[in-house]
């Protein structure tokens, strides 16, 4: 199925719509589209504009601040579309939190050409809803509603996109989507490498960072903290940054554990935060680190879902340390420059070698050239140029 081009000539006009938290995706997609001379108009929330407004102002983009009320926000977009031909509207995430939200989304998507992110197999394609309990025998309805709304809305979108760190890989998730629709599927990275991948391995002290909110369902923080609390590790020179706010009881217990390790050390070896971290401060700590740790949980990062840490490895030019199971294929090129581990015992040995300066980076360094050939921005630019020519008539 082809998409109908509504603008005249060679220039496309895309609208990006985001009311919540996907500011990185908004910024990355905007930059890539501008690079290929696509006219971009943004409808974003005031909070997102505060986070990335300064970077957006450097681009030739018209920005509208959407109202918090979904109905009013869609009315604003519709008024704009009625006056300006638009080829495609991109939802950087589809999230309906109630039946009234769902009805508004359905009404909007049925009359407009909308491309949305598909980021998780269970959310969109599982045959049964994800049943979770929030406390004793109380079913968590949020994920069930999300699953239902995605299944009901799937047929109305004109196209879809996935966040793929490497557009040259054969992603089986695309195959799953293609089995369910003949509509176009695009690939937009969540973040993109600004320069060549060449992380610094000549550090005097390793600084490990775990980015993202400290939530029980996302990462296994305690397996990491127990390693740094080990007698063979704790007395050495290292820093660990927990770069995210604590969420719920689990998050608070992680912070308490980190505080106890600092007390045991007699110094602040673990840096932590107890509230939301502003973008500039987040980036400062990311750039100051040497290694990005991603102890992701298998139950959360199932087929088709990516952790932001894999994009951070390239954006911030850092060495990644990931669970082995995170990679759905051993042939993925990005895996060649990631340090992987199968269990806590292997992770302990890796961290001990890194802290003692005995880790051998030669195997990883040999992959830098091929990685830079695959992941450079020009590949995405060529890909998008070709895909737009293929999919629009």
C-alpha cells in the first residue's frame, strides 16, 4: 500500500505530534528529516519544548505548543492541516489512557495520514493481554487497556515505524509487522551518532553509569550494587552514577542501598538522584562517564523493545556493558563493540578487570572502522531519501 503525497513538487511536509515524554525521538526525527529537505512542523507540549527548545530553534521548524486537553490538541492540528497540505503525521508514541482518549485518537487517525511507533510485540500483537498484579490480587489494568487500544487502533494507521539502532540489520520485528499489514514500515533511530564511534579507553578511573528511571521492571540494580559492595571491588578507584529518579518502593530501596555503600566507603562513590534530572545535567553526567551499564530485565525488554542505553552508547561515544540476552541475534553489528555478560558472575569478573586496568579492548577496537561505516548519519539520510521515494505516490 502506497502513501498519497499531498504537497506539490519534491518537498515533503511532515507533522510530528508528541504530548508526553519522547523528546529525544522528536529531536532525532526532526533533524534527520530536515537533512533531507523535508518541511517539519511540530505540535509538542510546553514541557518538551523546555527540554529541547534551544536545539529545535537552530532548525528551520515551526513549533506549536499543544494544549493538555487531547480534544483541543487535535483540533489545533486539524485546523493547521486544513490550511496547510501535510503528507504525513508522526506520532512518536501512541498512548490512550481511557476510552475517551481512544475515541479521540480513532477519530483523528481515521481522517488523517498518521504513522506511529510500534515498540513492543506484547503491546501490539500478543493474543492475550498482559496480566499483572499491583499488590495483593489487584490486577493492573493500565497495560491491559494499552494492549486493547493498540489492537483496536492498529488497522487505522496509514504506516508505522520502529526505533532501530542499525538500519542495515535484518530486524525480525519488521517481519512480524509485515505479516499483519501491507502498510509501509519506516525505521527511525531513537538517538543518532553525531560523530565517529571512538570511545576513550585511556581513563584513569572508570565511571559507570546506568541511565533511566530506577524501576523494578526495567533493570536489575541490586545485582550491580552487590558487585560494587564486594570486598574485592569496593576499595578500588571507581564511580557509579545512577542517572535516573527512583520510582516506587523499589527505587527508594536502591537509593538506600547506594547510601549504605557510600557510608561503607567513607566517600561518595555512587552518585544518585532523588528527583527528576534536567536534560543538561543528565547529559553532563553521561559525557563524564566511561561505561554505560545496562542490566536490563528479560521480562521487560522482549521482542521489539529497545533500551535507550543502546542508543546512548553511540550518541555519547561510550563503552557499553549489556546483558547477553538483550541482543536477539549474534549477527547484529552493534553487538561487536558491546561488552556482554551472561550472569552476575561474568559481570563481576568484567567489572574487576575494568577497575584493575586489565580488560583487553583490542577485540572491540578492531570493530571501530566497520561500525562507523554502518552507523554514520549519511546511511540514515540515504535510507530515508530512498524510502520516501518508494512509499509515496
